[in-house]
C-alpha cells in the first residue's frame, strides 16, 4: 500500500512539473505572439510613416525624398528587374516607410501597395531586396434580400449589404424599372459574389436579381454572349434597351407630365409636357440613348438646354442645366449614358431640377410611360446554354437560402 502511495506521489509531482513547464512555455509563446507584424516586418522595431505617390513622383525621386542614398536606390532598381516594373508606380497609391529607431533613423523598408491584391517590399535594412507578395483573395457567393421602406440605397444598407449593390442593381434594371417610382413594399433578392482582400471587401459578379416592383416581378440573369457579359430575363430578352428609363440617378420626380399645370414662377396654367426631376445642383445628366446633339444653348424659360435627336422617331431635351459637359457641341454624336450636362436652375425655375422632355414623331409624350425596344435577344444557338445556366442559378438561390436559414437557426440556438 505504501509503495502505491509513493508511486502516486511521484507521478503527481512529475505531472505537475510537466504542467508548469507547459504553462510557462505557453506564457512565453503568448509573449512572443504579442509582437505585431505588418507585411512580415516587426512594427515595434521601426518607426512607420504612411504616404501616397504624388503627381510627378517617380521611384527614384520617392526614395530620395524618403532619405535613401543614390547607391542604394541604384541597387534597388537593379534588384527590381524581372520582378516589378518601377514605371508602373501609380499616382495616389499608398505606401508605408519603415525607419530604424534611434538618433539617426534610416529607411529600412518601403512597402508599396500595387493594387488590392498585391504589394511590393523594397528592403535596404540588412540586405538589398525586392519582393512581390500577393494578398489572399477570397470570393464568397451570397444571397441578399430587402424590402423597400425609404429608398433602395438606405434599405440595402439597412439589410447589411453594401450600398454598391444598390448602384449595380439600378444599372442592371436601368432600362426596365423606374427607380424614381419605387414604392414602399417593393422588394428584391440578389445573388452575388463578395470579394475579400485582406480587410477590404468589394462586390464582384452579380449572378441574378429578382426585383418585385408595383405588383410585377422582374428577373435578370447574367450570361456571356459573343464574349460580352450582359443581363437577360427568363425569356431570353436582353434587359438593355434603346433608351434608359431616366437621365440621372437616385433622385425624385417633383412634377409630372400634364397639359394643365400652374407654372411655379409665372402662376399661369399651361401644359408641362415633360418630367421634372428634383436633384442637387451639379448632379450629372446623361443622354438616355445614342444620338446627335441638335441644340445646345440658352432657350428662355428653359434656361441652358441640350436637345438630342436619337433617330427618325425620338428626340429628347434636357432643360435648366447649370453647365454643359466639356466638349459638348451642336452636331456631336453622344452615346447612351454619356454625361451631357449638370442639374441647375437656369431660366424660369424655383430651384435646381432637370426638366426632361421626349418627342415621338414630333409629338410630346410622357417619358415615364415610354416603352423602348430591347436590344438583341439570346441567339438561338445560345438559348439552351442560357436556360441551363438560369436553372442552375435558381437552384443555387434555393440552396443558399437553406444554408443561411440553417446558420441563423444554429446561431439562435447557440445564444440560448
């Protein structure tokens, strides 16, 4: 019995010693792990200065400004050969300069951010070297949903998604949905890629969007035809049309098309054969379609005006502009979506807005009710591939919704 007790005592003593060693080792590891590294450089050993490439600044002038001598600059230019083209350093790109600590600090490293996914380290501390490193890029396919209560922008953000999604969706449906006429209760579902590079995230490819507006559901599927990615509805119709739904983005309609409106300045009741879009002064105004500028100048009550003939059927006009886009002139051909001027309040106007007008075969029509023909549809030889891809996207949406639902339930259970 005494032997057993002695054995157990020795065993426990040995185990405790091992535990203490392990514990001390852990503490040492924890102490070591507290050292912060940036781009593989121990931050505590250097003074770090941030900067951006200035206009007219080249690699040699940058390094001179940072205090490096000409001999080391030459060595770095030699070391950069076949690794990084120093002529590709771009204005506005950020960098970090690491200086030694002490009375006479010297440049030890320069880390230049080439793009979102890569950076270049120039070392002159212990040795001369140039190293190109890639930042890990991860792509995650996600599904987002939101119901409109105030605006597409605000409600997208409130649902935890990037507001950039709102912009991209408005571009996809620019020819189909009038985003100035969104109603409370409208909703959307979008499947897209979220790209993460380091601590930064961005919106990648949008694979499909399902937008419910005014009792109708509009769908959009991304498909590449003739090496060009475009968006099509489930019938294979191209969502891109001859005309945009509106000549500017994210604002509101302040006055509609009517033949009996009391003018806000003259107080006279007369026709207003256009649509007024209230927007801040300087907001970009775009041509809704390809065409030729047939008028540019001051036109009395309409103020600064641009008029565009799109074809033998349609003509549009943009009134009360504060200024015209650079290079715009009568006779110039413009493209769909090209900026032609900026919102203002010239002429008879009570505040900054755009008075937008459309004529069909010489007769004014309501821009909000104008139907434009779509661009070329899916080609017959591509139809089967398109339908297969659309079906796969629908299945992916259902699968992702199931996974997200499961994650939500598990999260709720974990909190209980």
